[in-house]
C-alpha cells in the first residue's frame, strides 16, 4: 500500500471512532473526537479530545496516545479547535483552569517530572503555556474556539501568534524524549485537562462533531476530525474519512 493510501485508511478509522465515540444525554455523556495519521515529519501520531458538560462547566481532556515517542515538535499536540452552539448561539466561555504533568525533556537522560499537576493556563506575555481564544467561525479553521501553545501562524487571524505563546513549550508529547529536536524543553506528558464555564443550559449534543488538532512548530500543521465539508456525508451515507492538506 502506498503512503498516501495508508494516510487515507488511517483517517477513515479516525472518522469511525469519532462517530461511535459520541454520546449525548444528561448523565455520563461525552463527545470524543480523534485523529490518527503521519505528522509532517512522517512519525505516526494519534490524538484524542474528550469533551463533557456538567451544569455550567465544560471540560476538555486532550490526549496524545501516539504509538511511538515524539521525536519532533511536529509530533506533539500543541493546539485544539472546537465549537458549540447552544440555543442558537455560541456560549461566552470563560477559561478557568488548564492542568497537566510537566516534564523537563532530556535527550541524554530520562525525562524529569517537574510538576505532576502543572498550571498550563496562559494569560500574560511570556507564559508560553496554553492560551484560549474565541475565534472567527467564518474563517479557517471554521470553529468558534481554540486553545493552544503552538502559533499556527498559517491560520491568521485564527491563530495564537503573539507574545503569550511561542509554539513548543508545554506541548503534549508521548513517551520519552530521545532526540535533540525536543531536548531541554518543558513539555506535558501525554494529556492535559482544560475547564471552562459559561455553558449553563447546554448539553454535549450542542458540541460540534468537527474539531481540529494542531501540531508544530516550523512548520505548524492542522488536521481536522473529520474534514468539515464531509461531515454531512459521514452522518448521512456512511463513514468515510478525508485528510485535510496541511496548513503551512
């Protein structure tokens, strides 16, 4: 099987997981979106987002469950774009907390745990952790909200370029760092949890099934789960996944 065919097959499996992972209801409901494929450096990666609503609270757990260790910035999860429409409008989300296990990456020795529950919430210049922004849903990536530490400079103005984040520190990585490409950086091991308020009266059924995962930096890349233009096809006639060309 050629490389391009393998990528399409992987994306198809991701789309199946997206649809079957969705559930809606007042108790223990959860929206799961995921994407698996090759990073821009041809490393196999796999990402998931688990989104739940409880009362006025929205929780998003981002997971890097790639089958191999991250080798480059392009193999780490550095941003996530999502959307929700509740009562015909997008809720005004307030960014409360962002927590993850922060490790010091060392290519020449075992990675060192710095903080098992590090504060990842970026609010001021130089924080370099995870910034929250309300996006313009009329522009790529066609969603209302984003959280990220990678710049995604190709998505102007729907990106995180500026003086708060720089695109590498505190990205979510997998495994053990063994290459100089990620050496001597603060990174988040495998998963991070983000919480918001402002969703009173909303349910998981109001969360969009379309999301986007960002990697990078230099170059950054964005992968949709699934491609927004094909969501109707996915729900209407079958489970077919399409891989969005990378945004550089």
